[in-house]
């Protein structure tokens, strides 16, 4: 590789390194760049994106690689590049500004700042020339440069006023939603109104998976299913519980089936793409993000727990196995993402987005031989390609096919007069052939940085899979990643998590979501392994998170510590979107820990975290479905299930499996093994000391607030006690 053209060549972020050869004099976020802007009295052009962002690639190729555009940028501005995944604190501040001033947001994000870092103009992608009513990037640069020269004092004042207004808006206000079942009902009703009963999912195109919504709906189902016939909720609800719960379940399961059948799902390599550009889940935006794989795997696992339907197990496994195969570092951590585009060595995309994943009928005919007719029928392959013109405005997919399951196995078998087993085998062999063939194509770019927060989500997914599917290989994957975080991304001296790892630990300290997501993963890993060290580490991290990020006055968690003077706003994430908000996950963690360690302060902090977002929930109830998962737990009667017996005993494992087999969102599971783990639990839960095997057999104690029913030693009886079907 040639010498870098700018200062980004010193960085480790794949996104920053993608721009190291640009003729733009890029600088990383930091005092060197800020001082240059102050010294030269120049505005800052801040460009924020990430390495697998398709439109970031487009704007880079059109503008940042253009010497004439770069000359304007270098002459008039101090130019800063930020990887939003590495510095979400920077991204959140300026995304708040862009959304407030333009009504939208996204990446690449383009923001102009005063030398004091205060924004005054912002947007996202700018075309190289005027297009569709949008001014060309060079024209925008020249106009902003001229305005700065003519009146930078006024612009600086404007930036100060903008930051003050954003800070005031962040303080919130408005009517808070009550913390009761009516809040859950309001969110359910809002979600139900947006449900697409024909294609699954919520809202219109582009259609996102949003697993947090499915998490909430599954708990509405469990909440209503737990109500005995003839019983009434303590809160009057417009929807009869039996009807509401079943509808919540049906919306979730139908959505999961449609996503699994569509082009959003990679039928060859496993896992899911980012979102669908159409409402049918047919044409995806092809990038693959780690956080999507983690959350969707959990959604399919929970669907399998509820239904025992093999499809849901298969999709969970193919997603997890994709991550193990393609997104796992040899040290055990998980990589961040794969790009939507395929690249030749010189960096230009091959045929634009999705080239790695799409097929012509001729390619399939040549590869599959006698099985091609069955395959093409099942996956909707057409000679002219199967991408609807409306979903392909740039003609990127002309003559290409995106694999979608148009038929069930039974329908395909019937059409070709085969038995289902034979059809399933033919399709499996065809997929294996095509996966091997696809592997010879130029692969999409891999963002190989390890992000702590996303690894926390993935640890949860593998730990939950180990529980639900009783598969030790998944527990091993979760354990290796947790060990990687503890050894490589936890600074023992400073007692802080680090945000990311690539060619060594990064310099940026972790944010609230790093702590919340890892703590969640460690709690799930404890319930999968009963290794008390993971529980201890989770509690250590919870104490640190509270020290660094807790809003003592208003409740909930700030995203950052407030110690970095370059971050002008201390924000709280108030939306559960592609990733859940840190406060949402933290509230659930606190409730689980409060049960495990009998700590009232953690329970109160969870209540305060939920109440902190009362105005947001009151205005738009479905904005924070993961926070409402925590509210559901507060409003429910959680169970503590303690298994007393040696951890490696076959009979102990039978009792554990009986618990993990079913969807029990309001339980914690502990092991009283007579050893170190039990002693640790007894420090706070004296009752655990009396929980012992019965007549030499491992026993299960089912308790509510540690008032326990008589222990049972039979797995089937344990299932009956838990009220399982």
C-alpha cells in the first residue's frame, strides 16, 4: 500500500483508513484539528460514517477522491473524519443537530462547525453536482466558506444558540406516562396499528427488522398467557388479554417467518442483511451488522421456545453459525460488519451493491445441473431476474436474482411429486454448491474491529442459544468472547471498559451501552454456564456503569461520562432502534441483579431509569419497547429458580434443561452447587444456604421473593410446577 496522503493513515479504524489516500487533508477528531481551526479561524467540516456504509462509499468516490473538490475543502476548512462506531458520542451530538434542523438523518453525515465545535449547517449525503433539487457538494462548500468569511461572528453566535437550544430540549418535559399496565397496552396498540398483516413487519418501506419490538410483543404474549381464565388484570385494558396476547404472538411469528423467507435472509451463508428497501423483505440493503445477527438470533430462539417450530431453531442456528464462521476473530471476539459492496483490489465496487449475493439464471443453470429446476422454483429465480423495477431504480440488479423462498418445502415437493425429505436434501445440496461457488467471488469488505457493546449483544445470543438448544459449542463461543472482553477490553488499572479493539485495544473508553450490553451478556452466560466469575464480573461492571454514567438527579444513564470537553452535549439515548438504548438494557440488568443479590438500590435505579423516559413514552409509547420489557418485569411477579446439585451431574442438567426449554421471561436461574458459586450467592441470599439436594438427588426450588414451594427432583414435575404446556 502506498504512503497515506493524510493523517488518517495513523489510525486503526477501518473507516478512517478507507480515507487515508484521499487528497482531502483529513484529520481525526482531536485537539490537533481543533487547535488548527482556532489558529486559522476556519470552520470545521465534519464527516461521520462507518466502513460498511454504502452511501459513504458513494460520496467518498464522487467527492472526497476528487482533487478539485479536495482543493476547496483543504483551502476553506479543517476537515475531520469520525467513525461513528468508534465515537458514538460525537455522532450522537451532531446527529441530534442534523435531525433537529433537517427533519432527517443518516450516514454519511456532513456537518459544518465553528472552531469551538458548535454546528451551524448540517446534512447527510451531498451529490457531486446539483441533482433532484439538492445542491452539489462543491457549491455547498463554496457557499458556506463565503458565508463564514462575510460574517463568522454571527455564525459563531448562531452555533452557540443552537447548542443551548439542543441542551434545553434534552432536559425534556411534557407529561410522563404512568408506570402501569396501561403503558404496555398503549404501546401494544400503537405497534398493532403499524403492523403489516400481509407481509409482516411494522410500517412501510424501507422495512427494518427492529428486534426490540418483537421482544416486547413476546412478553405481552407471556404476560397475557399467564393470566388464568376468568382473571382480571389490575389495570383495565381495552384489549381482552387472551386476544391481545395471541395477536402479539401472531404478529411476531408471522414477521419472523416472512423475514426468514425473504431476501433479507442470506439463504446460502446464513444471517440477515440490514433492512429491506421494499415492504416484501425481498430486496435488502446488503450490509450485515453484528448487532442485527445477535438480536435476531435471540428473537428466533424465543420463537422456538414458545412454538417448538423447527424453522425457528434452524434460522437461529444459521445466524449463529454465520457469525462463528465469518465474524469471529481467532482470539474469540466478534467483528463488526460485512459491507454491502464487493471490492476489487483497487477499491472500486464490483457492479455496485449486492454483487456478492445475487445470481443470474445462467449462473445457476451451470452450477446446479439436474437440481436447478427445483431450486429455481423454490427460490423464485427468473430468466429476466426477480427484482421488481420499483425496488431497483438504478438498474443495479438487471437480470439478477435475489434468493427468496416463494414456496414451502411441502409445496415444492408436491409440485415436483417428491417426498419432503428428498426435496429438502436436494435444496440443501444446491445451497452448499452455491455457497462454495460464491466464496470464490470478491468478498465484501469486512470491518474487523471488535466493538465491546456489540460483542455484549452477541455473547447474549450465544449464551441464550446454549440454554435453549442445549449446545455446548454455543456456550464455548460466548465464553471465549467474554474472556476476550475481560482480558483485552477491560483496563484493570483504571477500572474501565474500552470501546473497541483492532490490532490491540483502542484508546477510547467505553460508553454506557458498552457496559449495559456486556452486563446483559454476562448474566446470560452465567445462566448458561453457572460460572460465578461471570456474575461477579457483571456486578463489577454495574458498579462502574453507575459511577460513570448514572443520572443521579433524573434517573437513567447518560451515553458518556461528561468528562470530554469536546462533547458539547451530555445525552441519553431515548429510542430503542437498531440497537436498544443503554438505559433500557440497564434497567433490565438492574432488575435481574436486584433479584440475584437482594439489592433494593438496584431495583430503585431500574424504576428511576424507566421513569426518566416517561415523557418520551407518554408521547410515543412504542419508541422504547425494550424499556417496556423492563417495565413488564417490574409489573410481574418474577420467579427465582434455584437448582441444588452438582453442576456437571446428569440429573442436575436435566432440571436445568427443563427450565431452559420454555419461554420464561420473568425468571432468574441460579445454581446451588455446594461450592464457591453457592457461597457467593449466600452472601446476599441466605435462603440459598438451605437449598440442598433431596435424598441425594438434585432438586429444583421455585420461589417468588424467595418464598419457595416444596422442591422437586423430577424434570417433568418441574415443568408442571412452572405452569408449562
